[in-house]
C-alpha cells in the first residue's frame, strides 16, 4: 500500500532530484508509521487517515467543498477514535520533524565547505565601517532615476551561507582593513539566553524517544551507505525503529502534572548536557581555522566569545513560582551539572595521560605543585603514590579529581540548604582555580613537546562555562519595584505622601538623593507584605549568588514594562540596599537593563536613556565608579566581560532590551518591527554621544508574531552600528529542540549568528540612513498600525470572536509551563493576556493573524498614490534594503502557513448560533486583509506562489499543511463537544456520552499535534 505522502499526486511531486535522500527517508518513516498504526489501531484507522488527508487542495489547504465531508467523517468517530486519529497525526509530524532535522544537518555539513557566491552588484552596494565616529557619515544614495530605472528582476540576491568559510573571504574581497577585523573579533561578545516561559509542549520522555529514533536513523544511514554490508543488518535496524515508534505510540504525550520551575531548568540544561557542552568548543575551532585560512596574521577571539545565559529559574515577571529559593537552587543545579562533566573529563584524562618520568621530562613547577598537593590531600597520596610513582600527570589529575569531588559534595549541601560538612576540605572555590591547574598541566606538556587534544578541549569548556554553566538574568515587572518602595516608605513614614502618588520628576529627585547616601533604608527583618518581601529577598539572593559563585553567575537585572527613568533608579536603590551598589563610590556589581516593550515605550526609550546618561551618579555607575570616570579616556576601550576571573563589570557598557512580543501584540507586525529598528538607531546614537558602548538585547520569540524567524537574516537587517560586535538574543523554549537537538545543526545555528554579527558590524549597505526611505517606512508603519488596532482594539465584536473561535481557554489548561497564561489582573482582556498564548491561539486556528495583519492595507494605500512608481520602489527596497526584505520575507513565510478556509471552519463551527452573524463579519474583515496582503507580497517579491524564492521551506510547509487540515477538523469537533458539555444549563443531565475530562484530553492532544505540525507554538 502506498504511503500517505504520495496519495495526492499534484502535491507529491515537490522534491527535486537533489533531495532523493530526504524523499527516501520520508518514505521509510511513513511506512514504519503506517505499520505501527496498523498494528495498534487496525487497517480501518489507516484508511480513515488517508481519506481525511485527501480532503485537501493540492497545496495542502482546506477546501470549502470538502469541509462538510470531513465533518461528516469526524462526527461519526467516537472519542477514542478521534483521540487515536489526533495522536496519529501528531506522531506523523514529530517523525517528519526528525527527518527534516537530520536532512538539514547533512545539508549544513555540505554547506560548510561551500565558499558561497558573491555577485559584483552586491559588492558595490556594501561599504565597510571602521567603527569610529568620524567614519560613520551617512551614505549618500538618493532616490534618483538612475537607481530606480534598474530592473529589480535583474538583480540576483547574494547567496550568503552564513559560515566562517564564506565570511572571511568576503571581508578580504571587500578590502576591509585587517586592523578593523582584529578590533572587532577581539571584542566579540555574543550571548544566547535560553528562556522557559514560551510553551514547550513536548514531554522530556517524548524527547528521549525522539533521540533514540534519530540514533537508529543514523545507524540506518551508515549501513545503507556502506559497501559490503549484510542486508539483514539494515532490516534489523528498521525492526528496532518499528519497536521504538510503537513504544512511543504507547507513551502519553501530555504532561501528567504542571511542570515546576526546576523541571523547566532540567529541560533547558538538557541541551547543554547532550549537545552544547561538547559542541561549543568546536565553534571556536571553526572560527580560528577559517580566520587563519584568509587572515593568518590575525589573532582569533577569546574562546568564550559566545556564551550562554538563562532566564529559566530566574525570570520572575508574572511567574510567582520563581522564588529566591528557586533561583538559588537553579544556580546550584547548573554548577552540579558542569562539575559532573568536569569530573568525567578528568577521569578520562587520568586514563589518557600515562606519561612516565622514565621517558619524559617534567618541569619543576609541576613537581612543586605535587608536593603541595601531597600535604593537603595526603589520603590521595597514600592511596595512589605507589601506583603513579613515575606518572606525574596521573597523580596530579587525581588530586584535581578529589578537589572537584569535594566541590561537588559541598554544592549538593548548598542546594539542599544544609551546612556543608566538608567546608575545610581542599576544593575549588572558582572555575579560575580549576583552570589554573589545567593550564599548569598543559604548559608542562607543551614544554616537553607534547599536546593533548582532550585537555585543550576541557580548558576551552572551563573558559566558556566556568563553574556556573550559564549566566542567570533576573527579570521583574517595573510596578513590583515601585509598589515595594511605596510600602517600605509608608512603613518608615519617610515621605509626606505616598511614593506612588509622586510625579515622575519628584520620584527622580528623591531617588537621586537617596542613592547618594549609604544610610540603610530597609531593615534586616522584613515586616512587609509577601510581595514586597519577595522583591527585597530577590536582591539579597543575587548578593548571595555573587558571593558564592562569583559575579558572572548573575549580574543582569531586567526591568520589564520599563517606561520612566525612575523605573531604573528604583532598581538601583533596591540593589544598594542589598549591597550590590555602593553609592559613595558609585561602584556596583549589577547591570540594570531597561526592557522597552510596547510601541509607546519604544518611542519613549530615547528620552529615558538620555536622561539616565545625563545623571552624574548613573554615568559614574556605568563607568565603574567616580574614580574611573575621572580617569577614563574620551574613547573608552572595550574589555571582554566573559573572563571567568573578571573582577568587575564591563565598564561603560549599557545593555538595553527591546521586546518584540508585546510591541507586536500592541501595534501589529510591521509597526513593531519598524519601531524596534528606529529605537536601535536612536539608542546607538545617544550612547555614542556619551562615549558609551551599547549592547542591544533582542527579546525575540519563536514565531514571527513574536519576532522569530531566521536569525542570520534578522541580524543583517539590524542597523549596523547598533551591533558593533555585541549582541544578546533570547532563545525561546519552543524552538530549542529545532535548533539544539543535533550537534551540527546547533553549531551551524550559532555560527550563522556569529557570522551575521561580524558582517553587520563591519559591512553596511547605508540604506538605513536614506531619509526618504525612512519616511516611506514610517508612513507604512503608521498605516499598518492604525488598521491593526482598528480590528484588535476598536472592533466591538473582536474580543468575543477571539475567545469563541480560538482554543485560548483550552490552551490555558495545558500543563506546559510554570508560568500563568495571563498577567495577574484577573481580567480576561487582551491587556492581561500574554503574547505567547495570544500567538499560540491564532497559530492553532491557521489565522496566524499577529504576523501579517495590517501589512496589506498599508501597502495598498501607499501603492494607490502612484501605482507603477511606488511598486517599482517597493521592489527595489526588497532587493536592496535588508530591513525591508526581512519584513516582507517573514510575512511571506507566515502567509504560506495561513489556511483561511480552515480558519473559516473554526468560525462556523465554534461560534454560538446567536453570535455567528456578527462573527462572520469579523472573519470577512480578516480574510479580506489576508488576500490583500498575500497579493501585494507576491507583487513585491515577483513570485507566482508564496515561498517560490525558498523551495526548501516551501516544500516543508506543503508537506505539513495537508496533514494539519484533518487534525484541525478533529480539533474543532472535540472543542465543539467540549464546549457544549461545559455550557449545559441543566444540572444533572448528561448531554454527552463522554466525560469532560475525555473531551478536554482529546482537544489538548490536537493542540499538541498542530503545534508540532506548525513547528512552533507561540
């Protein structure tokens, strides 16, 4: 029997000859999938799934003609059959994702050796930047007839691969001065921050099953590619695959309980354990090798040019489960994981470094070290001195091992909040101490003509991960700080009126004065409310963490919903009370990071930061104290903040976080992207005026509606001088699996980010500085925002529409996150709803509204003014302006996933009968904007169909669309039954033969399946 993939003939032929491996793998997996379903559910279920799958257009879209047939089929299913069908489709998507990831990984290995193709026209439009103020003059390109007369179709986009192998030859070809490259890579600072609050809906257990399937597929690849093998070997692996998928089928997909924060910590660290800990040192080797191939005289960056941060266990914004105690345990848990890895590596080195003093010299410093170790660790000497009497490296590493084990045991006691019993035992108080011993061994090996790759790799890991693995960022909402201060000051009766009643000017004046005294404000014993005590204890636990782990464990405090200067000064005052800031000398061990989220806040960010930089106290705080600001040069040098032994914060560096999710929810996709783009340019200009370095922290989500999309293109689309070798980006929980599950995919992802940072810092097109272009974008953004808000905030029926036709209420019942779906206001309105479930709901229903709505109307109104000239101009923008191309490409990708007929089915079936007439009007308004946006995007790109410019992504979307459609029909059916059950007004009467729990379980399974098929959630 043929597989499901090839049942629809027009859609099946979507694989070019170059993708025969992918096609073959898909066929193998689908045959296994069908075999499992046949064994577990019978042939009838397989036939039903095939029948439902065929009720789609050739492009995989729902059709109005077939919707009634699908509904009729699904309504005949009992709850068990519906759940089985939903689970089958969900399993299908997970298997397809695995195959595509494995294929993508193979593609990356091939792509890395490709040098890339750079066309001459692209070279002509790029200039290099020296990163010096006098060379930052705007590029004078005008909207002249000459430039616009060029046909946009004649320009072939550059094929950038995003690898180091392509990057450095490009820089060489463009004659970028080597000293500029050296300066940039010496200060390279890339930080990827893992988060947990996005909806990661796949259980840890299921991830383990997926990993086993990947391992078996790799074994199958090896056997099929090997000549002279036995046929039965491949057959045996296929049989094992079948067994594994059957076990997977019988494993529950849904969490049985709501995960705790520490469960989320364990999940995030899983990627370090399986991939990143061993993989990231290879990233440094790639960069070092590629740099030497083109610029052999340049020095590579520090090994830890790319480091990792985490919000998991430290982000308390709206999550009452993240307590100071949880943050403490998170830090200890991270140290436990990294220490266990170091212990394992040292044991391997003991086996490996069997060098004998009979045959190799040993330097005096190692012998002296062994004598000191003998006096402090005599039990190790007594046990091993005879065995290793002529093997100094093994003996030395045995001492190192004991110290690591003692450090681990002490850490376990601290995790449990117990007093360590081995406090006086020899151990490592920091990663720097451990690193010094490893370098001693390395130096001795080198001086005697030896090397050890495993030792070099371990040293690199310690330099990157230290003893803390990731840096924990604290985040809290701004009003929590002002409310805490309000309660504290009322208790102390310091002010004549409530702090919250003060004007902004009065707050700043009082805070500035209070920040200039060491007088304590908060008593040691806390007589305040639970919320206020939690805020105070958070700062105190940061102090404890820094004392125990060093500054690098936790030095960033992010203020969400930051709107005023006082929001920043309040945090600094609370930090002062926890002895994280000394006002007398203006030296602090914490970095205060304002997060500007809404459009209004993004626009206000310029004035807020200018006022802050103008305050002598704050300016001295950034410089590293009053003494430092008096001595600093006019052009402050950049010092790497990543060194494990760095005693102070990186001076003259201001970090600012920009939020993509809330600005999108607030004003729509186009307006959000433009406001963030403008804010970056303005903030960089202000920072330069004050002689400061700026690091933008991009709070990107996994979906386009929350700032997601290809990171490489997104970074290249940023204003060049807003990067300058520094960037910080959130890596959302929902996309961790797709980026970091496989080693080569993870390395390629991080490599493209690094390449983009270097390229965007040294090369710029200059188009961001063309004022007429900026004016046009401003006009488009304003029009888009007006149309978006007219629907979301002014259409009187929209809120009811959203709650009825999307599964928002059911999503809130998924056991997928420790964080509530709404902010704690108690209201069921859009303002309290978080951006993640907002986007998640629209994704499930195939509207994907937050990622495109308003774009079509804005483009239409602009084109109506001068149709031919303006269309030619927008096409030129698309070819030449990275920012504009990024926006249009993201919209195109999302539009390709939209299925308006499927969305119509949600409206027709889930609307209450009395509401259907008004909801149909809302739907028609949305559908009209979709078709308008799609048509204008196609006009600008010149594509006949969406994603014609990216056939691989087009194939991926088509492959999934056809199977998401029947799953959507099943979801609607179950949601309808569930809501009818819940809305029953007659108590005691059974209106369904199924329980509420059964119906909810079925609905949640379809949510899981659609999320897997769409490859993102929120």
